[in-house]
């Protein structure tokens, strides 16, 4: 990864790049009273065997994203459970990420993220209690759960369900011994992102939040690298030998899993 300092007159130069395609990220920060980004810009560049001049680039300040969270079939006056946060993540991440501070949801369901880079995002909801799951995340009536959300294009409206199923069990070897730290995937049939949990030291796993009623495939594997846990091809291959589940509202299922080979 190459970088360059921006001079007082706004000029910059990055040397020693091999020919290829690049994404240039620019940011302006303030270090006091605390470090935070005040403006940001991404630009694509194709570098060949000659110098490339991108011309003048205008840094854009971060945008503000506001929104509301509601619970389907909630009674008037019901508050949103404490501890729920809204996370914006790159759309290409299939499973999860925790690298951006969440927007905290207030008891009345409102949230405000005042400094968000002007980019394309998918939406994740963190801190869901047991039985809660995301039904829909929409901006201007369009689903943005898997991408397409942009700050400044309107409020984000999230609808939660509170009748989700719970799936738990143990991950076991062929001799019935417990497998700790196994990766357990609950993979929706059709659309939707896989859910991931790790088994504990007794081999126990649990999906208690974030699970919608529906049809799934459940599978476990051991000794996966981090990139494999988020690799679509790896998850698809494991799912082929998984257990089929149909989960109803508020249903509780116990399923013990035999470990699957990762190769």
C-alpha cells in the first residue's frame, strides 16, 4: 500500500506504483480534542506506463444518517430494547464486520449517525436480544440490507421481528467428544446472509438472535481460517452436506452436529 503527503498548496504525488487499477483514499483529520475525520474522498485510477494526473479533486465532508427502528406488532408506547446499534458495512462482506462504530438506537427507536463517509453501505443491526431479527432495512422504500444505502438519500427505516426461533446444540467428533471453537453456519435457503457462531469449550453453540422463521441449512466445521469463514465458496461447499431445518416463529430446536471436513 502506497501513500503520499498532501502539501500546503493541495498538491500530492505518489511514486513507484506498478501499472494496474487502484482506489485512492483521501482524508482530512483533526487531532484535537480527539482524532476524527472531517472530510473524505475515494477515487478510482488506472495507472499505465505514463504519469497519471487526476486533476483537482474536491474532498467531501461526511454526511449525516438518521433513522428509526420499529418492532412489528409492537403495542403503542413500547420501547425499543436497550443496547441495539446500527452498523454500516461494505456490501461485499458476506457475513459480518465490527470495524465501524454503531449508531446507538434510543428507547423511542430513533438513531443519528452524524459523521458517515459518503459511500455505499449495507446495513447490520448489532446487539439484538434473543428472539429479535431484522425483517427489513429500507431507504426511500428500497431495501438496503445488502447494499445501496447512501447518507443524504433519506432516513433509514428498520423493522424488527420479535418472534424469532432459537437453534442450539453441540458440535461433536466421530467419537462423541466435544469440538470447541468450531465454526457453525446457519445458512438461509434462497436470499439472506449466513449467520455464524463459534462453539464454546464444551462444544455448545447457540443462535438466539437474528434468526428469522424460514428454511435453513445448518453445518459446522473446525480449523477454518478467518478468510474461509467469510468466503462464499467455502460456505456454499460446506452447506451442501449440512442439515436441513424449517424454523417456525418462536420455535426452539436442539441439533447436534458432526464436524465437517474443510477440504
